C-alpha cells in the first residue's frame, strides 16, 4: 500500500442557491460558474451513481 500523500486541489464553497466561490491556486472565480464547478466536482466524487442522481435532483430545485 502506498503511503498517504495529501494533495490540495483547491477550495470550493457554496454561499447560497446557485452561488459559490472557487479558489484553484492562481484561478479564482465566483457566482454561478463556481456553483456549477462545485456541483460537478461534488457529484463526480460520490461513489454510487444513485447518490449522484439524488443530489443533482435536489440541487436543481
């Protein structure tokens, strides 16, 4: 087994419905585009497809 190695890919935070902030090192942005990035990354990190679909439906309301 490989030893654990922390890798910082950046930060994302939602601040309301369809609004977020993103910080990926030299790239920073906010608003709807950051919220879409948060939603996409959040969904892709989920293991089970059913959970992805459930979150997508709940966030879309």
